[in-house]
C-alpha cells in the first residue's frame, strides 16, 4: 500500500490569554514508501509579559537518516514555530526601545524557534 503524506497543526490560546498549546503531527514518506512520523507538542504558561515552556515534546519515528527524512524534518517552520514568532517573540520585540540593535532575551527567544 503506498504511503500518503499528511500534516496537521493546531494552536490554542486559552481564553484567559495565559496558556498556549501547540501541536503538530506530520507523516512523511521515505524511499520504498516507508513512513516517517514527527510529533511536536508545546505547552506554555504566561509568566509576567512572556510565555515560558512548561512541556516540550518532539518525537520522530522512522528512518531519520534517510535524505527524504531530513528534507521533511527541515521543510521549514512549523505552525507552532510561526505562532511563537508572531506571539511571544513579536510581543517582546515591540517593547524594545527604537534603535535597539541587540537584546539577549529576544535573541534567546528567536534561537528557541529553531530548537526541537
């Protein structure tokens, strides 16, 4: 039976604006129709003005050394990452004084976007 790729992303901001939940699931297809599964889950709570990770889970099942697997894993930003960029990172950047060229906290938030 041929492998069928699928991808689902879900983001939720609680009604009180103090908790974020992000979840994504991807099924990719490797050589010989072998599947590769990627699950990403993040739970964040708002502490002060910023969201802090409480739970971060990244699971990959399948032949991650296959060249197609690397392409699937590195395809680009997930919906979770985009949400994080447009939420906490953007909010933090908006609070910086005009002309600011460096801010360790914002740089740390940006670096966390690409970490799994």
